[in-house]
C-alpha cells in the first residue's frame, strides 16, 4: 500500500560527503551510464526494512511511483523522495536510521563508481588490487577503527528461517553482546537480524554505548536482504565477491546459523580460503550453530562437505548445538589469540591483510546458463579450488532465486543446468532438496519452482 506522503525532502547527516553537481547528475541519470536505477533499487529496499519481500520486482510492483532525486543546493545536498513507503515514517517523519541508510547508499554508489571502478589507480584484474579496493570502500564508509582490539563477529545465515532458529540467533547475539563483541552480518532479516537484536540487549546491560552493528550488502541482493533497522554502519559493495572479501578482511570470527543456498555459498567461500595452503597458520575461527531442531540440518551440511571436499575440509567445521553461551565464550577467547597473531605478524587489527585470496574468489561470477554449465564440479583439482567452484554453483542458485538478472535469465531460458562428478551432484541434489522441503530457498516458498536442474549421471 502506497504512502499518503507525496513528496519529502531530506538532507544528509553523518558520513556522506558534500556532493558535486556532476555527482548529483550521475545519481539522477537513468541511462546505462548513470546511477539512478541502482539508487532507486537500493533506496526503495532500505526504506522497506522489515517487509516480507525478497524480490526487487515485487518491491517495484508495490511502489511503482517511488522515485528519488538528488540535487545540490548552495548549502549542500538535498534528496527528494517521491511517494515513499509509509512504513518508513513515524508521524510523517522519516525514521532516523532509515535516513542514514539512504545516505549510505548514495555515499557508496558514488564513491565506488567514481573512485574505484572508474579509477585507473585500482587494478581490478589483480588480486592485490581488488583487496586494496575492498579496503578503500570500507575506509570511506568509516568501518575501520585503528585503535580497537579485534572483536567483530561475522554472523551468516538465512533470511528465511524458522521462528525457533531466529530466537536462538537472538540468544547468541545477547551472549556476544554481554562479552562486548560487535556484530557484522549481511544486514538483512532472519539470521542476520537476530544476532544484532540480541546483542542490543547484551551491549545495553554492559552499558556499551559504542556498540557496532555492521551491515555489508550489494545492489543485486539488497531487495532480498534489505538492511534491518538495527544496522548502524551500512556499506554497499559493488558485487558479491567484494562483499564476501570484506566480511573476512574486517571480521575476526565467523558464526554460521542455518540457511539456504546463500549460506552454503558463504561457507564454501570461507572453506576455499581456509583450505588454501598459504592460510593454514592464520586464525579465523568458524563455528556452525543453531538450536536443537537444527542438528539434522548441520549434519546434512557436514555430510555434503565430507562427500564433496573430504576430511581436510570437515576438520574446519566445529558444530555447537543449542549452547549459545559456549559459542560466545569460544569467540571471546579466540579474539585474544587473533590479537596476538596480528601483533606478531604486524598485521592490522582492523583489516586482515595477510589472508590469501585467489582471483577465482575475487573475480565477479556472472551466473548464466553457459557459465553455470561450465563449472568444474569434479575432484580433478585442489580442494580449495573445488570449494570455489561449488561456491559459484550455489551463488548461481541464489541469483536464480532472488536476484533480478538471475530471475530474468531463468524466465527466459529455463533452469540452470549443473553437471559434474556423480557423487558431488547427488550430494548437491540431496542438500538442495532438503532446503526446498525446509522452505529455505525464499521467504515465500509455498510454491517454489527450482531455478536449477542437476544431472547426477
């Protein structure tokens, strides 16, 4: 339902720098070279925080007349919202947190386009160049605090989870907050919101006025995972690969809750890093956790990793069921080891420069029927490379489920087709079928049509 507010003008506060007339023109440019389409997509998503929508097309259908224009006046930037969602307002005033998110969108879209993607200083065909770009985007968003000890726990998990799983993620967030650990997530609903919501209470009990709730997203996924209202530091990366790299560079420990193909994409990405020989001595704790109803789910995950990548991969999987206090304590204790490791190696506490990433993990993967069919899902390669290939397969399924371009691809040509080693493909088929049965593919999974076809023979 559309808002009764026809038009509202807002002005920036916080980290958004003063814009030039040229930058404002870019943000209003509806051509392929302009940023208006991305701005409208991202702004509409953040203004719909809390909605049960995980489709950009669905959002646009609900608010077809929404628009946003950026102008530069003598005193600075002025943003005009046309027919914004009513849920973003209280007594005709835009909620402060959502206002901050809108300006974070503007800040990141402009900076990434002009200072990173179109800046010859950054060689995005080089691994070190990409890592440098990820750093600069984070620094521009003021995500790095140079005088702080390691304390950021990255929480991954599905945006479509059960109520009991959500409550468990809140409980764990509470335990993390009691230990003054900050939370970083994909910033959406479900297992991304729960830890933050719980941590608010834990931080509050400790009178921690500087608690951080960091949200990392990217334009193609933002409609599926619109930033929840608790996020107080939002950063939008240009693609999923740079977003994933930001998680492991900025975070000091990883907790994974139940999820669907997006969570598997994140886990396989992380395993590819941990399995790389150059990273064997770098501490990056990983714990898979959930309530007691999640035990079978994690057993299926461990079984899938065992069948596809083998025992060298499963030894990196620590599963803790229904003991949130133990998970939080383990993370808190590990931060001391990470601090010592960074100190001995002269690496920054706020950015993990020493972590080795390959170009295969850093290069944007564009899921099409051709690229999906050409994935090397066989065991004739190092296991960290196979993990990266499997990551791309799940990334394509995420795209076919919720990303605009991926959905278009499926509508036009039918399901993606995946081929590979029969044991790997059968294991993937079993795992994905369990996700379908548990309604983990999409928020509205009542009539889910698979965007993939797996050939097991």
